[in-house]
């Protein structure tokens, strides 16, 4: 039975042949389980820091077959979570985290441009709206935190402007965040895969990790192979 493929993955089907699964025993400096956004970006950053580092990515499906190739394609910062972050870490640390996530939005766009990844990245902002009485002013705590700390992340809009921008009177109120984008997520993750391979990252698809040890020497057992850590 063939695995389900998201609309996003179907749109770019056949972009590259699948990587072979791991068979037999190999050694690596770094092994990453999961070929999604986090795993591939980590592998790329490690290679950019040290090209000689032997990095392996183990993916049980194909890269992008999981959540990274199935999400809504919104590229948002953590500014909308500022109140929750402030409760956990205090407002200053919350702002540091949220500002860092804002910078990542432009970094994604630049990464796509630099590496010629056609992921339909478009930075057009985000409307946070209410379509029912229960949702009205759900953003107020976050916006107030921003205003009290001189952070201009959100623009308050009158109800008529919200309806006009949303294209529907069902949107009764809301605020606008300029620093937000959309992307074709499967195209992005497949682009990351291509860049990782070009840097020398070894990717094994259709390779499920079954067990790994937590003490040296660290080993990872997959369905048909094993990885030994060089320095683990």
C-alpha cells in the first residue's frame, strides 16, 4: 500500500529520486533522526560550520513525508504567543525569543532565493481575526504586551478594514501582523533536502530507527542497518 501524499507533495511529485535506505553498517559524526524541517536545517547548519563533519539523516519515509510536507504553509513568528512565553520565562526573555523567530522569517526567504528554491515564499502579513463573539479580543493580551514594550508587531484595525482585507464581513474584528509569510512547505523541505545533499549530508530514506543506545559507544539500529558513532 503506497503512503498517503499531501497535496503539497503531489504538486511537486517526481522532483528527485528517493534516496536508498540504509543497509549494513556505517560510521558517522552526527546522526539525525527525521528528514523534515528541523532535521534537514540542522544538518545544513552543521555542514556550514564544519564541512568535514560526517552527517547522516535517517528518514522513515521520504523527506517531507511527515508534518513538514503537510502543514498549512504559514511562516509566522512567535509574537502571537508572547503572553504565554512571558508567563514561562518573563517578558524580556519572551521578547528575545519572539524577535529571534521574526528574523527567521526573512532568513527563510533569503535561503530560498540564494539556493533557487521555488517554494512560492511570499511575505504578505497575517490577519488575526474574530468571526464569533467568543473570539473577540483574543489578541488583546499579546498586543498590550507589545505596546507596553515598544514593539510594533501588530497594527490595530477598525472592523470595516478587517472585513475589507479578509474579503468577508464574517471577520468582525482583528489586528494585522506585517511580518508573516506563506510558503509551499513541501517545496521548501524538498529544497532543503537538495541543499543538504549538495553539502555532503548522507540521507537515507525509507529507513526506520528501531533502537539506539544512550551510553558510549552509541549505536543506532535501523530496519536494515546500524550506525556507529565516531566520537560518541
